[in-house]
C-alpha cells in the first residue's frame, strides 16, 4: 500500500514525534498526555518547562524517521549506490529511471521523507507557539534559546526537502495547518526563505545568554550552548549560501562557524541511534555481504573504479565475497559508511565545511586557500599526496567535487552537487534507457502537481 502525507497530517505526525521521543537518548523527560488529543493544544497554550523540553527532544528525535528514504533517494539517483531488495523493486526501477518508468508522486520515496521533515517543522511551530504563550518562569534570554533552536532545525529540515523537489519548491510557511503558505517559485526562492530563517535563528541565539534551559542529545555534544549552537547554525548557512552561489557569503558564514582547517574533520553534529528502550536503530546499517534478494546497499562500481589508488575512504566500499545482482545491475562492493546499528548519521561536520571553504575560495579567486583546503582533505581523509593538478577554475572544481564524492559518500550530497554545478549529465547511467532525474515530484496529496 502506498503511504502518503499531506500538509494537514503533519500536525498529527508532529504530535506523534513528541510522544515517541520520551526515551530518546535516555534524557530525563516527563511523559506527556497522548499528543493526538487536546493535551497538545494545552501545551501550546501554557506549557511547563518539562513540556517545552519534551518538544525540543521531539524535534531532535523527529529528524530520524525516514532519513534512510532521503539518503536512498539522493544516493541512488546520484549513482553512489544501489539498494537491492526483493521487497521493493522501485529502488532499482523508479529511482534509476529504468526503461519507460517515471517517478511516482504518490509513493514512499516522494512522500515519506517529505512528510517526516515537515513533521519536524510542525513540531517547531508547536514549540514556538508554546514559548510565546507559556507562563513558566523563563527569562527572555531562555525563551530565545528555544526559539533559536527551533528555527535552526526547521530551516535544516526545509533544506532537505528543497533538495529533493528542487524547482518544484517547498512550502516555507506551515504555521497555520489549515491555511499553509504557497509553494516557492523555484529552488533559489526556497533557499532565500531558508536563509532568512537561519538568520532569524542566529539573532535569537545571540540573545540567549550563556546556557540553554533544555538538554540536547550526545549528537550535539560540543554544540549545546547558545554560542556553540550558533556555530552550527552558521555552518548550515555556509552550506545554503554555497547552494545559492553566494560564495563570499559562504566564506563569511564559515568564519562564524566551527570550521577549523587545523581541527579534526569529524567534529560536528549527528543524528544518533541506540538499542536503548524507546530509541531506534540506524536504518542505513546493513551487514556486509547481505543478500541482494533480501536487503542490501551496494556501491556503484564506478565509485571504486574512479578513485585514486590508495584512497583510505575506499574503506567505505569494501569488496564483497560475491557480487550482488538485481534487475540487470551488478555491484562488487558493499556500502560501509554506517558500520553498526548504532552508528551516527552526520548532519554537518568539519570535513564538509573545509570542502565548502575550498570551493568558495576557488570561486572568489583565492586559489591558494582552495588548494590548502583540498590538501587538508586529501591527506587527512584520503591518505593521499598533495594536489598536483591544474589551478584553473575547472580543474579545481573537478578536484573539489571528487573530494566531496569520497568524503561525503552516501550522506545525501552527490546528486545535489552534480545538479548545482550543471554536471548531472556526467553521472553514469546503469542500463540502456535509464535516466538521471533533476528532482522528485511534489507529493500527490499536496494538491499542486509538479514533476
């Protein structure tokens, strides 16, 4: 059965996320009433601090449902990997444009991730309304902390959806569930709205004092104060500005982020998972050498064939004991980015920020800075020799895209990168007649079709 979401369903899903988050990361949170009952309305009208903190935790936990659908869409269309499963052939037919197949606007890949992201956005509005209306003993600075968190996460979730539907746009305004705002005209209009939200959040964080009133999970370790969370906000802004082709702006945002050319590439924020009571496991984890007839994710062979010899990042694509076959597709390599059921999924980390710095520097004429950043990635992430290629824009861009390909494998970037640089036509097609899509259609139940 096809599962679809429409804009009015996000309120119910958002409430469900609050409820399901009770055990998230073993935080000490009081249990709420059934959030699909009038109790949620009461929380918006006059929440306690405990209820407000539940909403924060609900937003963070809510980023995880259907994250594997988002990554599969980006990774499969972006020709990073295949998902082979006997349970659903659409991973190897629809998403690869097999034969006469076209993308369906009324199925799991067009609706589930979209709805999951909007559920978090709705949860953010519930939190923002609750903060505006609460009589709890909170200072204005403490209230601003909640607002800055909510708006930053809302912007991030909207960005993920904008990257799926691209010029089909997103709804930026869903504050009134019965009267949502229109779709944006195109991708850059979506990006502009997301940037405004991130800036609004930054202003709140600038006026939030020294500490948050609420706890965050270990996925935000080191980013759990207003000042440190603000660097996360600016890191997201740097990504968005890169997509918007405002390279000077991206460099400015990076200067306020946690980017560190001398620091660990792994420093950043993550979605975390565990087998603890009430928590969930990483849905991207698949054991090595799993059967293609059951469920497995395997790397597209060109990823390995195109790599420089000795690149340490090829550990993410180990050779299988036996090739995997499905639907006239073959792979010799497993996807091994997520190596356990409790492995984290990155939101944004220093490795990506250094790569953003490399590209933004190159595009603003600072080729020396670009090369320095490229070499940080090549030597520390790849175990490779320093870059020795050309320093023209085309040469450097291709090198940066190559480094992004291997550093950010299966993290939702390759399809976006090749699209924004006009290189979708360079992605390999897997069978005669296959297509590389530019975007997903809007979900059918949104009522405004766009392919």
